C-alpha cells in the first residue's frame, strides 16, 4: 500500500526524514509511470517521448517542417509531440504512424477512391473548394485500422465511439481544399451519423511531399507561440502557405491534431479555420478522423 506523506505542523524530527525520502521517491516514480496519461497541452506541457532534449520548429511560422533541423529529424528518433499553437489548440504527434501503417491505409483506399465531397444543406455534394479524391475506411476494417483508432482515442483522450469513420484523401496536380471549418454552423447539425458537433480533427500524413510541391496544411487564423515569428516567406513554402499564419508540411507518419471547439465541446473555435494548399507535383496522401463532442453513429 502506498504511504501517504503529510506535512507536519511543527519542525520535523530526524526520525521522519527516511519516510519523506521514501515518499519523494514514490512520487517521482508515479510521475514517470503516469506521465503519458496526461492530456498533452492542457496545462502547457509538451510531451517528448523520444528523449530528454527539447525539440521545436527552427523556421519562423513553421511546424513540422521536414528536412533539416529539429522539426525534420529522422523517423527513428521515436514519437514525440510538438505544440504548434494555443489559438487554436494544435499539436503535431511526430512519428504517430509507422511507414508500414501509412502504406496499409493507402492500399485500402486505392480501389475505393471517389471525388471528395463537402457537407451540403440536404446531402453531401461536390464543390470546387475541395478537389481531392477520397475513400472511407470502415471501423475495424482491419486489425491495423482498429489499432490506429484505439491510439487516436488514447492520444486525444476522447472516446473511440465519438469518431467518424476514417477518410483517406489523395491530392495530385494542384488539388486542394480551400479554407474551411470542420464544425457545423448549426450546433444541432450532426451530419449524417449523429453525435453533435465536430470537436477535434486528426489529420495523419501518409506520404512525404517535396517542400517545393506545396501541399501544406495552413491555419490562417492561428496565433504562433512566438508572435514575432509569423511569416514563412523566404523558407521555400508555397505561395498559398506564405499567406497563412502557421503552415504544417506533410511528413509521412506525422499526425496533426487541432481542436475545433472549446475544451468543454460547447462553442466552435473560429481560429480553427484551415486549408490544404495545392499539391503541385507528386502525390499527397492523408487520413482524417473527425471526433465529435458526443457519441457518433
């Protein structure tokens, strides 16, 4: 049974010192074993499972830049979480997926790809603001999919049954998704599957994209952690990304999590406006999970 440490009202006697040292040791051990259960970002912490040294973006206005520097380290450094913005709350889980998992999701999507749609007033519809192709992946479609869904629930600390089915997207030849919000204007609108409003968006990058080929995820209303570093101009970003507040470069295996609503899931956060910049060459693959503030489906 764990000993309970109680601060004395008077001066401690030497006889109590061993007890205090024992309790301190237990507290440190508890912090080490339970640290991963903390909801990253809610109290200002940035979780780094890959080592004791801190990592942060080296390019102004950039997050998850790829290439040289702390944000573009080798995949074998191990998973770690980078705080991108507090308004909206946005984080990159570097190395969230293995390359094999990324390839598995692409393989599931390939035979099912269709033109991506947007949620309309009466039904889903094609819209020129979104020109990618996408495929829906069913819950537990494979053991790998089920494991990813479980990890998303643990990482976001939102119940698994709040998730919509996974959507895999492919962007080529200038395809893009203009600036939009993922939550519904009507608070009672729940889309086709029920579950209230969309509270969080999980965007997993399934492929690398050459820095000169665009494809960045832009958060034009986001407030960078360093207010003096708001521009990405001159750092090889696309024209689209250079106009935005914060842009995230695709990097295979990374996951971008941003919150579409306030922590209580009551009010939408308009700072969560985001866009997928045009992919001008190569192919960009992503997988999206929208997570609701109530059970979905």
